[in-house]
């Protein structure tokens, strides 16, 4: 049980850092987000705020499991949307596959969350 809990928190920490980095990247590379992908500027701001809040919520151990699950679901929807947007914006395969690859880690974290909290 301790191994599952350790791996869950390790994966959660890495994924939270990843989402914080993605939020920072979207803010510092605004031209790519609004120009190449065609999103409006206000959507970038909304997405950045949601990523930061979600990542911070995941890092607090007192957060209830149900809220954690919904944060992970929101991040999964974000990764699916990013994959679709990159496929339709002319990105290469490796650039477009990155969100899909990240999605696998989020699904793994949801699986570990359910395993850790079953006992």
C-alpha cells in the first residue's frame, strides 16, 4: 500500500509541475497559442488560470478524492482538446502526440488514486 501511495504522490507532483509549466508556457508564448492555433486571447487566460488552480488543488493532501477526480477529468479533457487542436493546426506527429502521451499519465494517476483510496 505504501508503494502505491508513493507512486501516486510522485506522479501527482510531476503532473502538477507539468501543468504549471504548461500554464507558464502558454503565457510566455502567446503568439503561438493565439496565432498558430487560432484561439482567442481570453481563452488562453482562462486555460492558464484553470491549470494553475487545478495543479495547486492536487498538491494539497487534504483535498477530497471526489474533487481530485474532477481535477484529473478536467486535465484529461484539456489534453484531448490539445491533441485535437494540434492535429488541426498543422503540427507534426510528434508535437501533436505529446498531449495524447500526457493523457496516459493522467489516466494512470486516476487509476492510482482509486487504488490508494480503496483501503
